[in-house]
C-alpha cells in the first residue's frame, strides 16, 4: 500500500468545499493515479475517521495569460470524501 501522505496532497479550500462540510463532505486534491479505495483508506488512516463514500473527478487545466505570455495551469484530481455521521476532520473546522 502506498503511503497515505502521498495520496492526499492537500485540502481544497474554497467557498463550495466549506459549504459541503455541513453535510460531512470534505474535499482534497489527491494523487492522479489514486483510486477511490486508496483515497478512502488514506483519509481513514490520516484523520482517524470512517469514510462512507468517495467521489472523484479530474479538474482540467485552464489557459492563462499574463501580458504577452501564454500558458496553462496544471490539471489535477479532486476527491470529495463523505464521512460517517458524527465524524469530522478538525483541520477544516477552524473557519
């Protein structure tokens, strides 16, 4: 099994992700090759919670410009993890 720290890259901090915390859903950027079972095990191991559901999606890269320079942001993989009722991740609670 791959280390949990390498699967979960960072939490996604946005208005939408904070709105989902009330429904026990937490959003993370995850390793592009990680599948749902690996993500669920990593979250359970890192935060000592019970994972009920995992939804994943790929966030595509976007074109960006700064003056004459053109480029693209990197694409990444997002996972929305739903926890058992009563479980919560304290990292997100410091709003």
